């Protein structure tokens, strides 16, 4: 919902939950893009669907961390975030932690807020 057009700096937004990898809806335009890239020997699905979807996810995450002094936790709720094709699209240096249930989420968040200032972490729920 807050993927674009909002700027909550400091402690005004310290966390977000992102459910799903943000894939755009299947449509003729996206399928034409996919076919174009595939005809040129390039991964068409990634260019038509995966990359635009992850761009939306990264924009939403960027609402939590707006400056070098901001700290926050982002929950990525979708097992696909654990797949290599999505993990390789995460920014270099991200600290990620995989959790399996709400108890582990609570512990991971509590541990995060007890860590050194300046850290940010994406916590991936593996449903």
C-alpha cells in the first residue's frame, strides 16, 4: 500500500510486512515483453514479470530505510523470496534471516532491536 509516494523518516516507520513477490498481473503487454526477450535469447519472464515485481518490493522496503540513520525490520512473507532467483536481486550487504513461525519472528525482531544501531535486516517468513 505504501510502495510509493510516502516519506516517513526516522521512527515514523520502523517496519513493514510485504506479502508476495509483487509480480504484475498477466497481460498482453507483459507477454509481448516476455516474447521479445525470449526471441533474443534472454530470460523473458524475468524482464516482463520478476524484475518489475521485485522493483515494487524494493520500493516498499525503501519506505522503511530512508536515510543512513534509519533502522527497521521488513518481513518478506512468501517462500519464493528464499529462491535463488529472488535472493540474488536483494541488495548486497543485506542481512537476512529465515524464520518458520510467529515465535521465531518475535525472537528475530527482538534480537534485531537489541543490536547495534545502523543495522537493517530482512526477515523472511517461510510459511
